[in-house]
């Protein structure tokens, strides 16, 4: 009896729909990847501070963005929203992106 292994895969998303690439992507040799995840593992905000410093000091641009709504479980990690009297005034929307930065010598990584 032959089984149909494609049954049930109708709801599986194409993984290329999860991200968008920016234009003009450079060829990189031995790039360095730094990543920062917010939350309880960022003791003392060290990762947040380091990331903020690097982005403030180094030339950088976004080369890829991800569809956070499809990747984040909002039931366990809700974005911070501010309500003032009778309306929402701000939201700390989550973002997942890859940035290309150039170090002080101009080398991209």
C-alpha cells in the first residue's frame, strides 16, 4: 500500500516568506555575526548596551528583515503598549533584522 506523504502539508508556509532581503547585498569573506536576544538572559542590559553602542558608532544598514508576527508567540511575550487616558499612544513593536556594519577600518561584517 502506497502512502501519500504530502497529505497535511497544505498549511506549511514557504520559508522564503519569512524574510525580505535588502537590495545590493555584498559578498562577504569571513563575516562576524553578533546577535542579541532581549529578555532575562541579558544580565544588566549588557547586550542591549553593547548593541546600542555599536549601532551608534559604526556605519550600518539593514540587509534582511523577518516577519516577526509569524515567528513570535505573542501569548508569552507581548509588546509593551502605552495607553494615555482614552487612546493608545505608543507600542514597542518587536523587530528582527540583520544589519551589515562596517568596522573602523571600513571592513564589512
